[in-house]
C-alpha cells in the first residue's frame, strides 16, 4: 500500500477508536498486497484496489473490535477472503479465531496469509457450518458473520457452537435494524433474543453499518 493509503487506514482506525502501530500497519499492507496478487488468479473479492480494500474490508472488519475483547474464542462463518477474521486477528492477537468458508480456494488463501503474517491461534477451515458441531459444540464466545442475508439461518448454524453466555453478531448494512425486528419472532422460537443493534457510520464513506448482537434468551452476553 502507498503511504497515502496506509495513512487512510490509520485514520479509519482512529475514527473507530483504535490505534494501529507501525508493525500492524505493515501486516495490513502485506495482507492487501497478497489479496490483490491472489485475486488476479482466483476470485476472492470484487474489491481490487488498496483504497477500497481499506474502506470496505479492513475498516468494516474493525467495527467489531468494540464488541469483542482481546481474549476468548471467535468463529467467523462464511469468511470469504478472511473478513472480518484476519483484520481482527491482526489487532487482537490473543483472540483465538476459527475462520470458516465453504469455498476451498478462499481458505487456501487465508492459510497462506496467516503463515505470511505469523498469526498464531488462527485456524482456517474448508467446511460447511453444519459440520462444525462435531468438533466445536458450545465452544465459542463470539460467532460473527457478514455473509448471511437471513438472520434466522445464521443463528441456526451458530447456536449449537455458542457458549451459554456467548454472543452472535451479524454484520449488516443500512437495513440491519429492520431485519432484526422482522426476525424477532423466528429468533425467539430458536431461543435467541436481540440484545442490541449498534449503528455505526463507516469511516470516510459514511455508509451505514448495523451490528446485530444476539444471545441465548436470558443469558448474560460476553464482551
């Protein structure tokens, strides 16, 4: 990334209440370069330039930092090219992360990026969400995704993998609050309630982001 784009990332982080040191800025630059390199051969993302990668992938992923803490375990379901999993791991290195996608080439890229960035306690799995319960039943403090349009379906995959006091977080766009309200009855039937809908404006673009925080009914939320 150019110095201009690196400074853009630093400013985006600051807007989100984060400070990124030079070492991690270098990691983000390496990740961006590898993403573009692999994207020329396989379709990881439609976003192809550094500025858009910073604004639409990195800054977007980092909106979660206020909802999780630096310890514990997190699952990213449908992570694609590694979002939000890898940006979160860069800034929260002690957080144990499992990143899952059903497309093998995307997981191969994530494993390559994790090796290159020296990310420990980061596991990228080529598996369908339904298959995770065999190894990860009631395992995670946080389960996140920006890949699912249907909240109830996302919750159906996440719930068997969630600790009793854990939190499910759906990353949504401008209609996120309405989606949460519309899904309230279905979620209640699954034994889940919406704890909070956090509204954010993404840095620079000003695009709306809703983080829909859900927990088992009556449970105390992690974080």
